[in-house]
């Protein structure tokens, strides 16, 4: 595997379910990101991790819970979601967070539908 | 705060040039980016420009930056059907990327 991978690619869940999204980067990067992409809206930055420490939490509801066990893996745990949480969830990684020219590499995303 | 705006749709004939425009508000942005998203895929970095540059050319892609007006454009020469995608403009300040809503480019024969 190369680059940034995300599983599952598609997920349908009920509002009472608990599920997790997984992201893995094979680039040796130190920073990882979760974004939410809703139709015709700008990407929303949700969480940023640098060396497994959370450095950004953009007022995201507590029903979204991130976990970064090491610099290669990032999870987004989901529970009691709402239909408006249906979106494409994108993971990205970059070498560092403090370097302005650092490119973020994106995974293909998980298409989440909440019924 | 950051606010990046782009038009939502662009239709272009195959072989013509496409121009996608973007405006941003954060004058302290140091880098500006263009990303491409094809159906079912994540975002792919196309090109970027440092804020002290006016223009950058990379094969069929030309980026123009007017820092005074906070206006960024992406020109795709000789547009092909494979260029059909959503194009996102983004500005970067520190580690934060602020994206526009994306411009859907449709290439017609």
C-alpha cells in the first residue's frame, strides 16, 4: 500500500450505531488530519494530530471521537450520529504541522450515510 | 477569519482553455493551492504558489496570483475529458488549509 488509505470506503449506519473510520499513511509523516466534506460546501477541518498529540479540535461535536495511537494510524470513532453528519470524511497527512509549505496528502475518503 | 470563494460550475469545450477563479480573504496566507478531486477519490494536489510570486507555470497549468486583490486563478490549457473534476482552491496559514467549495469542471466534446 502506498500513500494514504482509508477504510471502509462506504459506510451506512443508523443513529444508534457505533462505528469507526480508519486511516493509515505509508509516507512516514508526523501529522494527520480529519476533514468533513459536505456537498457544495468547503472542506471543514475537524481534527489535527502531530506526533500523536491532538493540536486542533475545531468545535466538533463529541459524537465524533478521534484517536491517534501512532503517527501512521488515525481513527474516527462515531456514535449516536445525526443524518446531517452524512458526508465524505477525508483523512490527510503531512510531514509536519509547523512548516507552511508542507503538502497534505489526502486519502480517498469514507462516504458515510446516517439513516 | 478565513473565507475562500469560487464559482460552483464551469463548462468548457474539449481543446479550449479553462480558467477557474478564486478569491480569498486572509492576507497572511503564505501558500495557495489548487487541488483536483475526481469522482470517488480524495483530493490530489495539482499545483501551489508561494504568496510572493505572481505566476507559476507547470505544463498545461498556469497559476496567477493577484495578492493585492486576493485573487487566484488556475488556467488549464488544451482541456481534455480527463480534466473533468472538482477543483478546489485553498489557502494556507500555519498548518491550516482553508478550502473553497470547489468548482465542478465539465468538459464537453
